[in-house]
C-alpha cells in the first residue's frame, strides 16, 4: 500500500507540474502589444526605445510587434498603424509626430476597443485622439529650458537645426528654443543626411557671423554639427552647441566640452513603460497619470557617468 501511495503521489505531482507548466506556457504570450513609431531603425535614439520595449516584453512575458518606417514618412506610418490595428492587438503604442496624418488610423484603433498609449511625440493630441495616456516629455518646455540655459551662458543669437520639419515634436523644440532665448533665433531646415547637415551649418554660419549658439534636435544632427564647428574658422569660434538626446559620441563630446549640454528624455523608459502600464491596464484596469520621462540636462559634470549606459543601449 505504501509503495502504491508513493507512486500515486509521484503521478499526482507530475500531473500538477504538467498542468502548471501548461498554464505558464499558455500565458507566456497572453497579451500581444503593437508598437508603431516614426523613428528610423538606423537612428540610435529609436534603437534604445526598441531596446526598452523588448526588455519589458521579455520580463513580462508578452509578445511585441514593433514597426517603424525606413525614413520619416507620416503617410507610410499611417499604413503601418492600420496594418497593426488589423491584427487586433491587446494594446497599441504609437508616437504621433503628425496628428493630421495619423489621427484617423489611431481613432480606428480606439473605436475597435484597442487601448492606445502615445509616446515621445503627440503629448498635446493624445487625449483628443482617445489615448489612455502619454509617456514622454514636453518638447516645448524642454526647449525653453535649453534656450534659457544658453542665454545664461551668454548666447545672444541662435539657430535651431531641424532635420525633420513637419515633425510636430521637432517643430515644438525649435519654437521653445526661440522663446527661451528671447526670440533671437532662426530655424535651419536640413535633411537627415549627416554631410548635408554639416555643410548647411557651415554655410549658415558664414552668412550669419553673429550667431553664437546652435541647438540640434537629436544626436543625428549633433554629431555633424560638432564636425561643422571644428571646420568653421578652424574650431576657434566661441559658438556654443547644445542638443536634444544622447548617443555615445554625443556624451563623449559633452564630456570634452565640444557640446555644452544634451537634453536626456530617457527614451529607454518610453519603450519600457508602455508595456508595464498596458499590461496592468488590460489585466486590472490600473492606470497612472501621464508619465514625464524628461528633460534631464546632461552637462560635462554628468556625461562620463552616462557614457557606459549609453553604449549598453539604456541611455
């Protein structure tokens, strides 16, 4: 009897483990969340957003469907949102650089009952579109902070280098910079091409020798801006350069004094936090208020400590 009882106990334990493992397996991807962002896959900023999303998906055991256009294209992005919505995900995370172009696609998701979280771009339009919350930073307020910082450092005439005109977030950054600096700043429109950015800045400075402050709107433009200043008047020009967002080289240049500061909006959190929020919302109807991930002003004193994390894909 004792032997039979032991065998029965082993069978019961094995059955329980099998059922338990089956439940874990069936719930490992209980939710599937779609991300559609406007940033190019080659952009180091957006690769970190994606790293954050992947990390959260792995930790929480959910499936991630991440999509983005090869280059900034609001029409193409709308199609990507439509395609993601057609798969009926449990939630949609989306950046909104162009409300007019993307509103119909996002509202379609809302009508289908798919909860939407906006990230990075679209803070002002988020609630009107029916999103449950926004995660990011106030681009205008961050740029005002940058303008005031430069003004305090002696900048009297500035230029904002915009590599994606029409992107509402970048347009807001330039507008905020102009206000923070006291209205004495122009906007220089360029493409995403580093060589074009470098040459455009050099040409602009030659035409506007009074300019003593430059704000770039991402590491994609900051790096060629450093090269432009090194070439312009052989680098001895007294022009202060600030930028939005981080990269290993940007942080190195900040630590060496080539860039005055970098505004960090902690894009890893913009990828990571939506999945945490969305899972709690879909399972338990728990929802925090909008989450501000920035801005943090990274200066020479702070840069060295952040370089390692940037190389590892967290900052």
